[in-house]
């Protein structure tokens, strides 16, 4: 008997042919169901063309996956620009297991048929503009649904968050309904109906009431996020029964009470504890040191007090400590910062902490953000601060630190520092003039404000080539505005107000690149924006200089002793949004070119010696929301149309030669006033002199009358 031997090469080709053989074509009914879904779309993002180009086999269509029998198992059409309604025909695909329609622009709600499907395991319709209520399963549905993952986040769902549906979804593992407008309570049936629940995210809704004690029954729950709602009451002890928890995040609610010392240690797997923005009181229990896995601790914006526990140093995996806006007190020296080698962000803003900064803080070599503002720290900053090579953000605002020169020299080694805020501290010292201060090549925001520093604007600032924001307001600086100011090519905000600077405005200031450019004013590191912004909120700064994700372009020279005329070249600064020239000694006319600053939102040249008429072209500044030219020597009519006609009369006070309907002063009847207008200081001096002279003269006349009456009466 002879056996036929197949050559190996032929055998390999045969196997390849088998593997290359097409799977079964899609079932005709499946195709009709998909076309039914397509029919509900008003915009298909080119989907119809794509499907048509791929022939009649729907298993070959883009976004469609089939099994070996030609039945559709997956519909994946995320970010396709789809618009219209989701028709329930998708639910008729009886083998469909995964649906991803996220990041589209649907209208209407989510079909009940998709929620009650007997086959769908994963349903993701996040970021799709769906609205209305989330459908409840009808009472006729008795069998458990196979749904494991439901992501309906970032839509416009409203009404009460459903409760009955979870009794039919015992296989549910992950539920994300965040960033909607759900109302009502957190359903107590969640963990009872879905015992395998591992992730529950309900943050950014309008939920109210207490946290249900039944959440502790979720033995597999690892992620619990219900922040940014209207929850109240205390954190139930039962919550700590969910010992698998890794993320417990409940910020920005109305929760109260104290952290339970005994039960906290049960959450030994906890990586993130975020209870910020509530009404928790009491102190941080010593037992927190047993949470050895903890990486993020957020307790900011509460009513907590007491000293920081020394055991905090046992949480060696900590990367973030956020304790801002509380009433913590005492010395930081008890905390073993040297053991926190993973620490990246330490925020202690607005507490009652005191003493000198412990040397151990300078051992946290991975620190990128350190905020110590609004406390009672004192003494000198150690030169060892230069060890923090990764430091990007440092705020020392409103403390009692001393020796600003030493601090700046110590920070020279922090090559990555991007934001340095030094305000209301180092009081009454001299602005360092040492030209050896350097190394801040990445500095974007420098604020040395409200320190009453004396001296001049230092030349070492000219080396900060990446500087974008410079705040030197409310000091006692003297001398002129330096001519090198235009070398700061990226500067979009300059505030030197409330000093004693003198001289004329240098023409180089009119050549600032960012004041002339439409380029957006943003940070290179967007992660620093919120850290920086909160300083201005806390300090109630004169202006909110933040606009959306960018910052406004600002030039504030107010409350100084500048003199001369306002340069005609000021019209080059077309990108400015805020221009403040108030309370100086400027004279001459308001230059016509100022009308070219068409983006201006605030213009204030008040309390100067400006003369002439208000340029009529100022009416075209249609974004102007704050305007003040009071206490000058301006004359002529106030425009009765356009933007200027919308401001209150106080914007024009102290200009006796101005007229118009806004002032109820007819321009035809205005008498010619003296050519010279005296300053407020001169005015007060002359008024006092006149009163004194009048009293003296009056008393003298009265005395003469009495003498004459006595002898001749």
C-alpha cells in the first residue's frame, strides 16, 4: 500500500488558504437592523458612504464586528460626528455584546431596549448629548440582564436617578453616570442588586440626601466617586466595610462629622482619599499612618483643626497632600517629611500653622508644587530649598518670612520653577539689586507684591526671558520704568501699581511684543493654572485677570508718580484688555491712537491732569465694561451714543468743563473755566487756606465792631 505524502510547503499553503477563507457573511436581518439605526441619523459622518463602499456584507462595514456565524457582536462608532436619534433597532441584534457610541452629538434619550437587552455586556454612550430621564426597566422584566459596564457620563440626563433597574443588573461591574443632572438620592439598592460592582462614579450631578449605608455591602467596590453633588449628613461607618476601596472621592458636598479613627484603618488598600470641600471637623487621626498605600490625601476646604499627626510620615507613598482652607495649627516639625520621598504637591494654604519651616521639607526632592501661603510661618528660608530641583510652583504669600535676598539666591538652583509668588511677606525689606540673581530661565509668573519693598525695579528681572506675568504692585519702589522692559518678549501682564515710580513712560514699553500680538496669553504648563488662580481669589485681587483658559493682557501703571504725556505709540498695544494709568501726573490730551485698542475691557486714566476733549472714536471700544476719566481737566461734550453713553456719571466727575445730557449740563451754557486745574492735594491745601483766612478775617471784623460799639454806641 502506498501512502501519498503531502510536501510541507503545500501543507503550509493549504493552512493559509483555510485561515484566509472569509467568515460567514452577515445575516440579512442583521443588515436591516444596522440600516434601521442609520436611518435615525440626521448626520452620519460619512458612515453610509463607508458602508456602501464596503459592499453588502455588513460584517465588513466600518465599526462592525461579527462572530463566525455572521451575527453582529460589536458596534463601535465612537467620535464619528453622528447626529440624530438612537433608534432601538440596534437592540434587535440578538448577539450584540458591545456598543460604543461615545463622543457623538445625538438628540433624545437612550432607548429602553438597549438598557434591557438580553445580550449587551458593555454599553458606552458617554459624551453624546443624550437627554431626558434614564429609562427604568419595566416590571415585566424578571430575568437578570447581562450588562456589566454602563457608561452614560457627560450627557444631559436629568430627573431622578433610577433605582429599580439595578435589581435586574446583578452582573454590573462598572457604572459611570457622572457629569449629568440627575436628582434624587443615591439608590440604596445599588450594591444589593449589583454585588459585583467595582466602580461607581456619580460625581457632578445634583444628587442629595445621605450616603446610603448599603454601599458598605459592595465587597468588591474599588472606586467610589460621588463628588460635586448636594449630599448631606455624615460619612456612614458602614462605608468602611467596603475594604476593597482604593478610591474614596466625595468632594464638594455638604458632608459633616469627623474622620472615624477606628474604622479608617480598615481601608488598607486606599490610594486616594478625597473629602475636600465639605464641612468635616475635628483633626486628622493618628491612625491615618496605617494607610501605607495612600497616594493622595485631599481634605482641603473643611473645618478641620489641630496639629498635623506625626504619623503622616508613615504614608511613604503619598504624592499629594492638600489641606488648604482649614484651621490646622502648630509646628510642622512633628511631621517626618524626609520619609515622603514620593511627595509631589504639598498645599497648606490658609491655615494657622506657625514656626519655621522644618529642614526635612527640603528632603522631599520630588516636590513640584509647594504652597505655604496664608499661615504664620516666620524666619528665613533655608538655602537648602535649592535641593528641590523639580519645584515648579512656590507660594510664600502672607507669612512673616525674612531675608528675601537669601530666598532668591536659594531658589536659583530650582531650574524648573515656573510660578513664584512672594506677597505680604519679607515686609519693609529692600528689593534685591544683586545682578548675580539668575537661573530662573523657566519662570513664567513672578509676584513680589504688597511687601512694602524699597529700591528700584531690579535689572536681574531682565534676565527672566520666559516671564509672562510680573506683579510688583503695592510696594515702595522708586525710580523710572526701566527701558529694557520690552526685552521680556513673553510678558502679557505687568502690574507695578501703587508704588512711587517716576519719569515718563518709556517708548520701549509701547513695544512689548505680547501687548501688540493676538497670540493667546497662556501658561506653558496648564496644570499650574488652577494653583495660580486660587491665589487671586483668596486675596480678593482688584481684577480677575483669568479669562477662560487664558489670561487677560494687562498693563497697570496706576497710583505712581509718572509724568509726561501719554505716548501716541500706545495705540500699538492692540491686544491689551486692561489699561490703568490712574493717579499719576500725566498731562496733555488723550491720544487719538488709544481708540485703536479695540479689545479694551477696562480703561482708567482718572486722577491726572489730562486736557482737551474726549476722543469721539472711543465709542468704537464696544468691549469696554469699565471706564473712568474722572478728576482731570477735560472739556467738551460727552458722546451720547455708543459705549461711553452707558457709563455712570461718576466716570466723568471732577471735569467741570465736560457737558452733555449725561451730566445734565447743557453744553451751550457751560461757562469757560480757568485753564489750570489743580490737583486734589493742591485743592485741599487751598481750601484749608481759604477757610482759615475767612475765619481770621471774620473774627477780625467782629472784634472791630465790638470795639466801635463800646466807644461810640
